[in-house]
């Protein structure tokens, strides 16, 4: 890993501070940026998210899906945790905390928005930083590709129905057109663009051409991540600086969800005697979130200054430090798994 990647949590923290400072110093500028939207999608944020998602989609090799039958257990754990457990435990924790535990600490009218934001986080499994977490735990790169590829295919058909169902359960009106549009914009189209780019590169120079191209555009992806974080925290700067307790309250269920889901998936992999190079990535994939899409859908559904958008942004804040701590734990427990 490069020095930049190794200290990613530091750069994210600095981007957060920069966003808060700029939001306080230039509120008019952020108001103008917030107004640049079409069909409830902020154009600046959309461009930045594309810069992050597109390079990651190029790395996905859909042909590798044919190999999943050889070692299905890791994939089974990932799919069950991501789609049959994680969205529902996140929704349950969100309702528990914001409708009951926090009843006297927050504005009751805003509680449904915070719940919606956490549901969006829980229903969007990671398709981005997965490769970083896999590399840090010395995971099997081919198997990780299979997991990400299958996850993305499932996300296309399952994300919108699951989110709509859970938001309906929590008495929130769901604009289906906006929700489906977000899935198309941030998953379907980048997948198609990435697949076409990969096929072109493979025809020209094989896997080496793909690796060279993705390495060349990787800085743009990382820059997109940091600018997105700074921009989102700039949009939310007044709320964050004015209500630091609220940020801490939102972080609590996210932390419980993250460590709980990891413990479940990792223990399941250990019980099934899954090799560590597959067990660690499959547990980390289930824990991590596709926060780019969660933020985008929250903004599209509820607006830039909504409680839902704030909850997904707090997910960004929590994501990297939590995942790095779990990577360290996975590496320390490597010897407990089959070679």
C-alpha cells in the first residue's frame, strides 16, 4: 500500500476538519453548491461519487463468478449477512435508539430521518474499499472479486426493494422513482461503464493494461473520496458544530452494528473452517458499507440538509477507523483459522 492509503484515516479526518472550517467560513459558497442539483441529485456530489465508483467497477471481473462453486462457504456467509441479516439489524437498532433510547435527547420530528439514514447504510454493502481491506488482511484477491461481483449483481435487484420495505415499516414515504434512479446512477451505469472499459483494456494489453489504467486513475478516485467528505461535512458543518452530541448519538448504533456484524460473520467463518484468506474479507465485506451510494440516496430522497444525509455522513466518519481496527483484529487472529 502507498503512504497515502496507509494513512487514509488521517486524510479523512483532515478532510472532515477542512469541510467544517470551510463550511463555517464560506457558507454562501456551500449554499450555491447545494443548489446545483437536478431531480433531487446534487451534480457536484454525483460527479465526485462517479470518480470513486468507476475505477472500482473496472476491477470487477464478472467472468470469475464461474469459480464460486469451488469454495461456496465464504460467499454464502457474505450474501446471508449482507442481505438477510445486516439491513434488518441496522433498522432494528435505529428504531430502538431513535424511537426509544434517545426519546428525550433528540427532536422527535427528526427521528424518522435519522432512522432512514441508518437503514440506507445498512442496506448498502461495500463495493469500494473491500479490495483495500482484503489486501490488508492478505485475502484471496480472486475470491474477493467474486464476492464483490455477486454483491453488485444482487444490489441491482435487492437494494431498492429492501430499503423501500424497511422505510415503509418505519412509516416513511418512499419516492420510488428517486430510489431506483439512484441505483441506476450509482450502480448499474458504473458497472456497465467499468465492464466495457475492462473489456477494451483486456483486448489491448490483458490484465497488465487493466492494472496500469486503474493505477493511473486511482489518485482521482482517492481525491474524489476526500473532496466528497469535505463537501458533505461542509454542508452539515453548522449542524455538526452546533450539535456534537447528536453526532455521537448517531455513531453509537453504527458502532454496535459494525462490530456485531463482523463478530457474527467472522465467528460463522471460523465455525465453518473457512480459510483465513477468505474468512477475513467476507467478514469485512459484511461490515463495511457502500457509503457513497447511501449518502447519494439519502441526499436524493431527503435533501442535503436532512437528518438522513447527516446519519450517512456520520457513517463515513465511523467507517475507516472501525474497519482499520477490525483489520488489525483479523490479522492478530489469523492462526485460529485453517491455513
